[in-house]
C-alpha cells in the first residue's frame, strides 16, 4: 500500500459557504422582486379606485393631498426614498426639471403635487397613462402650433389658479448624468402670464451616494424593462434639489431663461455643459 493513502481526506459533498451565500442572496433577491411586483399591482389598483370613487366627490385640494400621499407610497413600493434639498417649492410656479424616468412625475408629486406637460404618447401607457390623465396632466402633441397654443392657455390658467405646472424641457429622457438642450418654447406660458419658473434637479442615487442608472428610461428600453430595473435595485434615493424661483415678465427672453434654468440644474447634478448648448 502506498504510504500516506490512509491519511487522504474523504471527498466532501458539503456545499462551499460562498455558494450557499450566493444561493441565499439569489433567493432573497427573487423574493424582494416578487413582493415589489405584487405591491405595485395593488398600489396601482388602489390609485385607480381612489380616482374613480373619491375624485368625483372632492375638490382640487383633496386631489392634491391624495396625489402626494399616493406618490410617496409608490416610491416606497419601488424601494425608493425621497430626498429634498434646497428651497421649498413655491405655489404658482412653473417647475422646470431634467428628465430621467417615468418616476420623475411621481417624485415631483410626492414633493409638491403639480400638473404636468407631457408628450402625448404617455396617454397610451397602460394604467400610468390613465392615472396621469386624471391628475391634471396636459398632453402635448408635437408639431401642432394650434395645439401648442391651447396648451399654453391651459398652463397659464393653472398657474393663475396658484397651481404648479411642471415641464421637462429636454423633451425626452436621459440616463440622468447629462443634460440635453432645453426647448425654450415650453417656458413661454410662464413668461406670458408673469409667473416665476423654479428649477428642479432630479437625481437617482444609491444609499452610499453613488449614481444609479436603474430608474433611467432612455434608449430602446421598454417601460416594463425600466420598471423591472427599478424593482431589482435594493434601494434607490430620489433626490430633488430645488433652486430659488426666477421671476418673469412679459418680454422676458425665453432662451436666456431656459439657459439659466439649465445651468442651475446642471450645477446641482454635476453635469458639464458644452459651450454650444
């Protein structure tokens, strides 16, 4: 017999601790995702029932309070926490924000319930489009001057009534790290009726303050894929940095105003602006 044969350890069938830990994390992640999907479905249903049953019997102030509470609940369901920096949102302002995700609308509503000017395609989104339509969203058809004039009138009427109206002047979403050109024409209603504009900088961060791309709804990503990315993230901070309102008056140069709001938002999110934009 070969020396040392009796001292060799028998083969082990025990799973290595690293594999056990990995399997445990995978199970925990799957359970978290399943729980969030279920809670999201129930939360959307609650929102639809509230709009159908309560909205017809109540006024705008109640609608805004319910919208804020529901939006805060949605962020919690998605594993998000709202973080507010800077100034308070002033009533009767046009809120000018960068655009990262469909969640932007609900993050802003969780801070200061607002009407939104949104692209018409949002109206066709399942459930979310219906909820948006029932919550003062103004749907803009691009390329129609006649419709743009109607949008401007509706926006001015809401501002005159003391409501906030939020716009995303980039016109589309980004990953949140950069800013696109601001379409100055969207600021015209505030100028025409002499209401201030107030820049809001949106960021999505991890709990240890790193940039998070999970909520980004850009490129070829579908709405379902974007929601899945958010749900799969353990925890996300939705940070809104609010600057001071900027006064306007009839005759204010809208391009200069758009450039100023864009510069303030870029500073808040740490984005560099090239000289041409």
